[in-house]
């Protein structure tokens, strides 16, 4: 029985690219299950893809093969990798798209190989579609049970390409500066501020992500949180969208534990005129 192959790309769904990759993989591993995480990553947006992968991989069954093709350097000298971390395998270009997930799983044992064995690629390779000709076949062979060490050779340098982390800077323990890292389909602003966990109806635990400069754990009251974005002050934190009136701006904790800025039944991005990368400041209690 083949493993699941989860796809994450910037290819969109208007063209043939995703379907062709699935066709290549199905021919190699007919029993594989294909799951589309998203194909709506902005073209060439490596950081967006890295963030999407970080927030999705843990919900998949052990053994899943993640095929991540956001590859602005296709045809260049960048490395092509297959990486095993913990219970998962990842196939991707070495351009930083795996940086966040490898950082989160850095304590997990695993193997890294460079995809330099042509027998696991398509016979004829183009210079512009390695997703079809190299990444997809490799993912399918891994899903069929081929061991990762057989699919390529161990690189001399097992450090992956780096990209910048999202901003999450604590000026004091109670005063931090962050940024909008993603705007979803609804216009909700996902910030770099996480992870939060609700303990009671009005209290939370805040354990900053690994890209922050604070490694402690904070216990905070929802009523004591003030969020500012594009000169708009939002307070307190709400538990759900329905806690705000229709059209009202609110701050809440999203399903992945990040601070989110939203408009009940509206678009925060449009109403606040905010884009990815814009700053977000948060004050907690008396500063």
C-alpha cells in the first residue's frame, strides 16, 4: 500500500502542471493517496510556502511524503533534496522552503539526500519543470517504499538554505513588535505572534515561536492585550468571531495558535489597508 503524498506548490490549478505531476506519480505508485495542501502559494513566494508547510505538516499521518515545489531557481545550481524528519519525508528544492519545518523538528533524527540518481527521475528532463521530472518521481518512489538513502547520496553539507524568520521582537516582556505573515482567503491577518493556548475563558498561555527573541512562557489575561496595526488599536482578545458585531474589527487566536486580526463577516486586509509584512505591535498589561 502506497503512502500519502501531500502537495504544496505555487502552480495554481488553471494549468496542467499539478495534474501532470500526479500522473507521473500515479504511474510509479498507483496505490499512493494524493492530498492537495494548496497550490495557491503566491508565485515564487518561498517564505509563504515555508509558513504554510510549518502549519500543516503535523496534521498528516506518519509516513506522509510532502512534495513542496515553489522553485524560482529551477534549472539553476540549487540542490534538490529529500529529507526525513521524524515521521515524515519532504521532497523540495534547497531554497529555504524547508527551513521552518526543519527548525521545528531539529531534535528529530533523519536522513538527508541530494537527488542526483537519474534512475529515480524521468528519462528526459527539462530545464524548467523539475517538479514533473525529478521531484514527483522521487516522491512516488518514496511513497512506494524505496528508502530515502537509496534515492540519492548524502550531501557533504547537511545545512539547508536559509530564509529570514518572521519578525517577533520583544522590546520588553510586555511589549513586542511583530508582522503580518499571511492574509487568508477571508482577508484575515495572520501575524507572527504565537503560539497561544486558551486556559480559561479569559486567560491564555503565550509561548513564542522559535523566531522570537524571548524563550519564556507568559500567562496573560485577554482583557490586558492591546493590538495595534496601521494605527488601529484593537482590544481585548476575543475567543471567536461571533464575539464581535458584524463589521467590527477584532483580535483573536486562530486555529493554529497565532494572533489573528479579523473583521466579523468582512475583510480586515481591505478595511485596514494592510499587506503582508506590515508591522503589528502588542502590549500586554501595564508597560
